C-alpha cells in the first residue's frame, strides 16, 4: 500500500469531511483557501477588513453546512467564491454598500496627507471607484481581473450567463474609467 500523499487534494479532503466528519480536513481546506476568499471579500467590501473577515467566516460556515451540495463540476475555490459572493450580496442588500475611508481621514492632518505616497492615493481612488459600482458589476470585475478567473468561470461563480457577465465587466470598466478621469 502506497503512503498517503503529503498534501491531499481538495477532493480527498472533502471526502474525508463527508465520510468521516473529519473537521481537521475541513480546517485544512479553510487554511488552503481562506486567503483567496478573504482577498476577494476585501475587494468587494471596499477594503473593510472587519467586514471581509466576518463575511469570510460566514462563507466557510455555509460551505461546511452545504458541503454535501458540492458536486465537483467546478473547482472547489470557484464554489467557495460563489458562496462568498452570495454572502456579500445578501449582506449588501441590507446595507448601503461598501464605504471607503480616505487616506486623508486615516492620516489626519493636511501635513500628513501631503506626505502620503501617490500609490496610496491612487489605491484609494480605485477603491472608492470600485465601491461605487453595483455589487454584481464589482464582483464581475474583481473575479475576472483580481482573481484572474475566465469569463466562463466568473459566470459560474455569479450564476449568470457569460454574456451577462461580460456586460457587467464592460459596464464596470466604463464606470471606473469615467470616475477615475474625474479624479484631480
């Protein structure tokens, strides 16, 4: 009998969770995917780390409860992204959307603001512009550009036709372009 692999695949870990209720295996899945899920949620929430962490926790709780529903047709990470987006959309419906604190608010005085690097100010402008997008447009753009999913993969995550996904991306890019052109 061959020794077990040092790094079991996602499918093997999922099997251990489902067959033996192996919570350590699920913990390994969380450890393997939490950075990517948290990064996605940070982008969707406009950089709100606390909200992104709360949403990530909810994502993994829902994933654990719904693991029997994972069919393996898509990558496990795509399935998690879909849960994360749904958690974000459901939370976003109850709020006014993401808000981004400006570097000026974070820095304090105008002297401190003058010392901020241009890269930080540009990142703030981009975060603010992203936060102004509709949630589905923001998710489509983040999934395809930041998470580097294909249009087909992102459409599966967002549970929409590829044409709709492409429309969300195109509208989001146009809105970002217009907003960023207005930045002094």
